C-alpha cells in the first residue's frame, strides 16, 4: 500500500503513457459515508436500478460503526487527489437493503 502517485512513464504502455495513479485502500470512516452513498446511487443509475432510499449514509453508519457490533465492512480506495471508490461486504449472512423501511 502506498500513499504516493507514480506518474513516471511506463515502458509497457504504448507511447510511454503515465502509470495509473496509486490508490490507498482503507476501511471507510464516518466522514466517507456521504460519498459512499453517492457512489451507491451512481451505481444504481448505471445498473438502471431504483436509487437507494434517502438516508443511506445514516443506515450505513449504524451498520458500520455501531452501537451494535458491525454487520457490514466497507473499504474505500482513496486517490492522492482525494477521490474515493468503495466496496462493501456484509458480515455473515446479513444483506443491506436500500429499500425504505416499512
């Protein structure tokens, strides 16, 4: 894992294109959750699925940070310029629903 970007030319790429910027993978923090919720909405739009229900960041906060033991894991890939990507995985057999509560 590295925090610095390697933008030196890569001889393996035609024309000596710069190497991809290195991302730092880490566990999500509470301040990441609004962006993670945006990414979930973007992914739903891409898949032509219904968007997540309002309040997804708050639901994620409860699942990731308690007060009960975490039921979800979420990793973010952070680029040096601050952009984030995210992946999440339920712990055990719990699945996260983006549907509004009934």
